[in-house]
C-alpha cells in the first residue's frame, strides 16, 4: 500500500504544481486581496480535495462506468471551458487588455475566500479526471475503500503546501510589480497551458464517441 501511495502522490503533486483553475484562483485572489485571503482559498481547495477523496472511495468511478455518457459530457464541458480560458489569455496578450488572469480586487470575507477555493476545486474538470485516474489505479492495486479514503488527507496536505506557496509568493509587492511588468509572458504561458489541457479533454471526449 505504501508503495502505491508514494507513486500516486508524486503524480498528484506534479499535477497540482502545473497550471490549472486551482492555481488560477489562488493567484488572482493573492494579487488583489493579499496573503490571508489567498491562503483561505487554499484552505477551501484542500477541503474540496477531501470531498473528492470521499467520492472516489465511495464509488465515483463506478458511477461513470455505469453511465459513461456522463463522463464524456463532462469532458466536453470542461474542455470547452479551459479552451475559453486559454483563448482569453492569448487574446489579452494580443490586445494588451482584458487580462484573463485578473487580480480579484473585490474584497472577500474569510468565508467567501474559503468558498471560492471549495467551489473551484469541486468544479475543476482537471480534478475530476485526476481523481478518476487515482481511484482506478488505487483500487486496481487491491486497496479497499477505506485505504483509498486515507489518501485524501495526503492530497489535501499537498494542495495546502503547493498552492500555499503560490499564494504567499503572489501576495508580495514584488510579485505584484513583477506581474505588472511581465503580465504578457505570464498570460501567454497560462493561455497556452489552459488551451492545451482543454484540447486534450475535447480530444478524449471525441474518442469516447467513436464506436
């Protein structure tokens, strides 16, 4: 069991460190509302991770296995959303306005910041597919639902550490000034990453439709 946990944990950490809606939300709040709000968003993401773990342990994979059309539909919806975010980022680079990675300047209460993180991770198609893959792998190695559920706190801790680093880093004055100066490069990187992930989901959905 330990070997399976370590192998999967490394893959999860790499996925969390890569660009995605979770990172996007943390950075936006950090730039506009500061460190405290950003870390509360991170706490919401970590809380949502525990929810995903519970659903995975209780048979999330079985639901999609029974109704494969549901997963296909989610791939198209999630892929289209990520492609749209990628388009916004690249359009901002070309036009010099309407940045996709906006600082969240509207003041957020502690509860609102936490809810933001929870909502983002629970509606994140990248998180859905990651947990489906995790459940498939972990159950395939012979683990029972209780052992799969135990993986949740480990992933929540990883989320807190990785996204917490982004929250702290982008809440500093240096980061804000750096973003203001190099925002085109940052937007281009995010737009490309989102677009690539979105296209991957769409292609996967198209393949699901083939007989």
